């Protein structure tokens, strides 16, 4: 452990090699009870992500946060036999893109169709939209009626297998007070009292990648991850 004094107090840094670090990441990112091959795939993805982002926070004295700002990390106390075995079985294996480690983003649920990262982070186009194995690939955007069914129904896919997913992570809705939206929009523009929020673009997966927020004093558009 390294203790680094900073203006706000002390930064506590856990110093360890990548494989030992992954022992604490895997059980925090995927249930240890899941199939061995799924755990191995997660180990490769997490190792790739880790290598791609080494040095990101060098100015702070460490490589990665121990939270979801980088990857969830529970340390030795969170290690489990099955996930440790998955890390050991894939030791040193990682994915690359353009001759460098792949920024292999992963999430709690695929939703049936992933999204092209250029619609989320702009120039970062390592990750392309990929359908679930039970979902037909698309070469065009869904017609409006099909889109409605896609985002409101529970289409069959491996992301919705009983006991291996959380339903609220597959199709969900969240209500946000208008006051909170107004507070966030204020950093971009003064639109006055918000009157409506309109979808202005979607990716191939059906996810919204641009919205227009219109109010009594004007409007502004929000894109990608900032939505």
C-alpha cells in the first residue's frame, strides 16, 4: 500500500500486478456463480480494458480507480475461487485494436443489441454495434412501429435468460423531475422553462444518441454519453 498526501487528505493506493488486480475485479463485475466460459470472457475483456487505460490517472499517482470510474474492485476480500480460476485460465490474454489494447467497455446488460461507440463517445470507434446471437443483424434503422416494440417489449435474447439477468437492466424506465433536468441543462444553455424533450437521433441498436431540449427561451441539443 502507498499513502500519498494530497491537499484534501491522503490518497491510499493499492499497488499490485494486473493479474492480482483482476482477481478483485471479476467477482465485482460478474456473479462468480456464472458459467466458467462467461467468466473467462469477462477476464479477457477486463484485462484488455485495464491495459488500455494504464496511466490514465498518472498525475494522481495511480493507474485506475477502484470504483466504476474505472472498474469495480473489491480487493482480496472480494476474491472468489471461480473468478480467480477464470483469470488464471486466461492469464496474459487480451484483445487489441490498431496495434494497442482494446478499450473493451462492458456493462451490466447487452440489451439485445450493443451500440457503435462513435454514437456514444464520438471519435472512439473501437466498439461496433453487435446483435445478440438470437437477434437478427440490422443494416438499417428500425421502422417506427418495430422500434416501439423493440424498446417496450421483452424481445428474446441471451441478455434476458432467466436467472442470468436482472430484468430492470434489460428494459427499464426512470422518471426524472423537470427541475433536475433544468439544472443539468443550465450548464449548456438557458432554455427557460422546459416545454419538451424530443429525440433527434438513434443508433442502430435503437438507443437515443441525440435529444433536443426546448423551452420558453430557446433550445439546445445533447448528444451521446451526456444524455
